[in-house]
C-alpha cells in the first residue's frame, strides 16, 4: 500500500499524525527579518555558451556571489487576501478521479484517489513505530529567499538542510571536507545548516562518478556520487539511495532536486530521489504537490504522492509538460499572456518617480491579452520553468520590457542590472494575471515583483522589478507562492490552481 509523502514547510509548532493514507511530522518555516540578503538562482547550467553569455552579466550582479545586497522590506511582501477565494472545494470525496480538467484521457485515468482525511494540528498526535509506506511533513524552513527542508542521511543519521528545487534533479549535500565551511575557516554556514561526514556512516558506499554543477547565480558544486540511506522522518526512509557529497562549494546548503532524471548532472543516469520513492514503495506515483504559501506566512510544503484540497481555490487544470527536443527535461508549461490590474493608486501622484516626473495613469482593468498599450502582453505560449529554487522570475528581455510598458516608460538601472519600477504599483489589490496555455489564469500580487532598494538623493523610494531578462524563462518563488501545483512526472503533466492561504489540510492520495 502506497500513500503520499508530505514535505511541509510549516511554523515552529511541532505535530505528528499518522493515519490510513498519510503521516505528518514536525516542520518549521523561518523567514528572515528586514536586512541585507542574497538571492539564489539554483538552476543548473549545462551549456558553456550559456555560462559565457549570462554569468557575470545579468545574473551575477543580482545573486549570491556578486556581493550585491538589497535592503529587503518585508512590508512589500504583504498580499491582499481579497484576491483569493477561501471557499471549500467540492468533489473531494473518495472517487476514481478528482475533478481535474484534463487535456487527455491518460491524465484522468492516471489518478485514483484513495480517501480524503484531515491532518490534525494537535501537537499531541501519534507517531509511527515501523518502516512502511506513507506521507510525511519534513522539517522545512523559509529563509525568505529560499525554501529548504531537513533530511537525515547515513547510519547513524546526520541531519542536513537542503533546498527544495523543482529546477534540478540531483540530491546533493555539503561534505565536512569542504574548505569553504565555517569550521574549516571558510564563510559558508555549514555549522548552521549541517554537513555530511561520510566516514561516520556505516552504510556509506562511494560511486566512481563525478558530480559537478554550475548554477546561474554563480555558485558551484563539485564532489562525488555515492549511496546511503536517507530518512525523511522517523521510520520513513530510502535505502541505498544515490546522492552526491560535495566537497567544494560556496553554498551554505545542498539541494534536493525533484525533476526528471534526464537533467541529472551525470551521463550515467540513475533513479533519483523522487523516482526511488516510488520504486521503494513510499509513494504510488512519481508525483508531488507544491504549496509555498504567501510571502509572510508561517507555512508551506511539498507533498509527495498526494494533493491537498484545502490549499487551492477554483479548478485544477492539467497542462502537458513541454518537451525539449523530444525529451522531458525541465518542469515547464506554456505561458500565454500576462495582464495587469491596478486598483490602488496610493502615492501614485503625490510622490515623484525616480526621474522626478509624475507617474502616468494606467488603466485599472484586467486586459484582454492583446499586445497593445496598457493591454495584456501576448507571450506566445512561451515555455516557462516552474522553479522553487529561484527567488525571482526570468523572461526574454523584450517580454520583460513589454510587461513593464504597462506602467509607462521603461528605464533600466545599470548599477543593479534590473529595471526601475514605480514603488506604488506594489500596493495591495494590484495584481498581475498570468494565463497558462490559454486555459488557466493565476492572479499574483504585483507586490511580489516590487523590490525596494533604497532612496535616491532626493529621498524618493527606489524600486526595481522582480522579473529579470534571461536566456531561459523561469517563474520563481515570487510567482509560485500564488500557485498550487501538482507535478506528475509519471503522466508528464502539471496541474495548477490558485493557491488558498489557510491552516487546513484535506489530503488525498494519488495512486
């Protein structure tokens, strides 16, 4: 019997619950206060020409190793709840399908829902006593700029933090021999986030296979693949799982990639963590749901093998994953158009813009998706990666400038390598509408894309735009917090709905 695995990014409240269909255990979601922060982009780079073009130009000034820092105001992250419906979802009972609008029969046939059960928030709930199939909430944290969870690896178990990443496929952890670790005289916070000592695990087995990745944020990861046991929560573990121990990286923590094996960082493809969960009977499908919650909330999670009906409103729509050269690589779907709705003009006219002029008025309606002034921007079904491992979002330069054109003149900040934007557009009740595959609309607060970077010499607040020009189209955390997404790598579809922010759970197993 397989049931779903739930990796939860929750508050510091500890609770555990095990039922016929799921198990939940302690998790935390830690958000940073206002201050200086770095922004990761943990999308792997596999082509040298992309490295030469991008690293050191657009990406590097904005991310980890560049030394560029922002004074991040959490107030800008507040989201107007009026944009979302919190009503109950219907059709959630036991059935052979769960009311997802599908593009093909294979998708509806591929999902069998065993049963729906609530998850208790009572801290006195029970725990498991034996190995078995099931679901669980992993100890996970939100550092405001990334989402990570805690795993136990080896025997005896060693706890380590790893970033949840839908944009890659390997699990790798920081090794104790990494010279950049703080306890080795470096600056990486290995003591805080954990590191793996392979010599202390009785079940560790090395592989003769090199692991090496370069990321768009300029960070690197170099090490060797190996085998060992991985425990997600007590008594729910994988045996002899493949992952990499990285002994050279400037990153504070490792990465838990949950993508297709096709983009593993080795030509010798292997059964990665997600598919091994299915192979070892922890889950019935190589599928998971992603729910990041709003920017200032205390919870969010990744649910392996299940769907949580309490965490979305409206209809789930299934969209085929876009292939690259006939292969399934990245978890990407078509983005059709983006429109804007401005309903709150506070400070729009009383405060001059960066160049000293008043901000021109922009229409306050959802536009029709045509490429015209103050209208929605047609993106031509651009394939976009839904990436939990990237803080901001990326589109081709022309598309970014077209979206910014909705708000008047487009100006570029050479110092920050980002586009200027009037700060007031991040007011509550202002939002973008993203349309996917001409089928599903997702509303995202514009505040998610307004980054306050300080004031100019005249004391006027300066803001830049959180969608950046890039060679690959990526929707990062600033979009994904508004989406409830089910990634089914068995059926090669992603189902999306508007995220609903609450403390409830109605979990159903995917079979």
